[in-house]
C-alpha cells in the first residue's frame, strides 16, 4: 500500500541534530582508531626484537626510531580527529555535507600507520641480504 510519500528514515533528524550525529560518528570512528593504534603499538614493540643482533643498526632500533614508531600512530589519530571534526563542522556551517571529511580523517590516520610500517620495514631488506651472504 503506497501512500505516495517518499521514503523517510525511521529516525528522522532535524537540521539541528546533524552536528551531534556527525560528532557521534566521528567519536565512534576515533574509538575504532584507538583500538587500531593499540594493535600497532603491540606489533611495534615486537619489531625491535632483533635490535642488537646486527652490525648496522636499523633506524627502528635507535631511540628516534622507537619514538617514531610509538608516537606516530597517536599523532595521526589526533590529526585525523581534529581534521574530521573541524573540517566537517566547517562544511556543515557552510551548508555542505560534512560526511566526506570522515574519509579525510581516516586517510590521515592510515598515512601515519603506513609511516610506522615503513619505519619497521626499513632496514629489514638489507639485514636479510647480509645474513644470507654470511
């Protein structure tokens, strides 16, 4: 039985509720990013297991490398949350859709995790080739 009205959501939102809904979504995604960061921290601790066993010290075994591995995901999550919320609310204030800025935040967080993977893998290739020759 059609009433002739277009589809409406079961939970209609007024324009005043959209910023709150956006902020709640950003908070849930930031919580998920927190869990991802805890996993990256766990794995990055074990990335230094071979430190001290090679003559040329890889970057991940230096103090700067360890600080980079431990701090970069958290910095990326903070930048992602600030970018998503700030740019999203700015777009909402201009009358645009803020939802695409959640992807900007996710991209910033993924970039920081990619940088951590680069730090962890940097020097492993050289280490394998030198141990295979010996």
